[in-house]
């Protein structure tokens, strides 16, 4: 098969798509019929494509019963409400924990009776815990939103 044949086949496929969409001129339609007459495999593709078009054009979606819609909207609202609640709880817990940690560190740093090494170690520990907490929360949220298999696992 030559490059010219490949170009003809691509041109024939483009004409097929245009014909399926009703965008062919009469001259293009004649050209397509000529190309299909000379290539049985393209003619078979054309028959399959027209059959798929016929089937999909005739398809009609069934409207689900009202109970299905009611359950759907109930679950959507429930998930949205719980999502907002968890965000608010998490934000409040983080702010309060950070404030408590900050106050504890400020008091510890102001206490000159505690050795400097201990004060620096407590500061490093607190900072490390905050960074770790934020990192784990971010990773959990990212994975939860994008894990396509999470809903398939039964625990």
C-alpha cells in the first residue's frame, strides 16, 4: 500500500464523516460512492458507520421514575451538607489548635528558666507537627477526590 493509497483512504473517511453528518455536496457524494466501489473494506466500514448512525439516531433515553430522582437529590444535598460541615469543623479545629500551640510556644519562649535547647526543640517539634498535619490532610483530600477505585473497595 502506498502513501497515495493512505491519503485516498483518509480522504474517503473524511467524506464518510461528512456524509453521515449531512454535509456532503452531490459531487462529494458521487466521489465517495466511487471510492467505496473501489475498496471493499471502506465499503464495509461505511455500512457499519451508517448502521451505527441509524441505531443511535433512533435511541431514546428512558426517564427514570420520580423515586430515583428523589433519592439522587437527597444524596447530593446530604453529601454537600456533610462536606461543608467537615470543612468548617476541620478549619475550626486547625485554627484553635494553632492558636493553642502558638500560645504554648510563646509562653515557653518567654520562660527564661527553661534551657534554650529545650525551647528550640519544642519549637521544632510544634512546627514539624503542624507541617505534618497539613501535609497528611492535603494528601488525604487529594487522594479521596481523585481515587477512581475508592468506591469499589468494601471495607
